[in-house]
C-alpha cells in the first residue's frame, strides 16, 4: 500500500491546477472536481479550493438570518460580494465576513464609510481569513481610505482590482508588507498619482525582481510614469487606457510582455504595429483600437 501524502502537501499540489487560465482569477472547476473524486483525502482538499461565490450586495436583512442555514456551505465559499455601509438595512459586513473562514476573494462596495474605526480594524484582523484577492469599489475619493486599511488588515492580498470614480486619496505614510501580482483599475478614468502608485508598487530592492505580472491602468505621466517603467520588465499582461500615444521607447521596456490590450484615443494603428515590433518578447494585441 502506497503511503498517503500529508494533506498540507496535497493541497499545495492541487493549488497548481487552481486557475483555468494563466491570467485572471477564473477557477478550473472541472479539474478541481476531478481531484475531489480521487479519494477521500483528496476530496477534502479539493473541495476547500472550489471557487463557490456568494453575492450579498442586494441583501438588506440581518446577517444572522442570512447564514442560519449556511454554516456548512459557507466554510467552502471562496468568493464573496458584499456592500459596506452603516445603514440599518444593510448587514454589518464584518459580521458577514465572520461566516466565511475560507474566503479567497472579497468583492466589496464601500459607500458612506470614510474610515474604519480602530475597533472595526481589530475585528477584521481577528477573523480567520487570509485574503489573496480584493476587488474594491468606491464612489468618491474620501472612501478610498478604507482601501488602504483593508490592505493593512490583509497584506496577503496579491490580486487587486480598484474601481473608483476619480482620484484616490493620498496613501498613509506606513505601508503594509504586501506584494501585488496583479494591479488593475476597472474604469478608464481612474488615475494613480505618483504617491498612490508608489504605495502599491514600492521601489524594487537591489537583487530582487518586481512582483507585478498583470497590470491594467490609465497611462501615467510624470513621476508615476517612472514608477511604471521600473516594473515594466516584469509585466506579462498589460491593459492600458491611453489619452495619447505612449513615448517612442515605451514598449521596449516590456521585455516579458505576452498580452497587450490598448484602449482610448488611439487612431494610428500603423504606428502601434511598428512600435510593437521593438518589444523583446512575443505578445498578442487585443482590445479596442479607437
């Protein structure tokens, strides 16, 4: 009889088959389902990785009644969509999160909360959750302070999507020790001033490499452009919203690029084709050409 592997090792093996594609966060449910049928030990590990998603953004009832009959399934929920505000008709989002110990991805819409209190931060830190992916929605610059607080609560976050109408608030002086694999903005008008972009992408230390592999942002200028260029050699997938065409040598810095999506006010595709030939790596051009 072949000795069984420790569960910790099995789950590490299965994690390598977690994503359906190299880019994005879509889980390979078919492969995970097959792993769950191998044996009882594999079933326990694979089921914990299945990307069950719960959407509670439209639920306006107390949190306790929402989860009365969900204690079992919620322990396997990996993706959760919630709304965070202090309205009496909305469940307390911290109480909601306490029911999802295996959470991997949090999709949170923050409204009317300018900043989390010290008690709320302490309650979040105490939760048995280790987030890897965060999708953050905010309607104004004021609520973006909550984003910085969430990054401090979960420095384990590697995949960050931000949707904010306009600029983000200045970041705090202290930066948590997170390291992003993906940084993306959903709205083409979302801007990253240099202090904000530098907070998310700190200077690369000598002898190390940049962690960013996937990036989707509005084309930056000034010092923010220099920050982007520092990470350019490590980016494999780039989605860029441009109000004007990038400088002559822009694409030459993206030596590892495999996928490029361009949108915005680009009208000279012939120039794009000539510029893209300067890249060191092979990549596909997709997205809109306006």
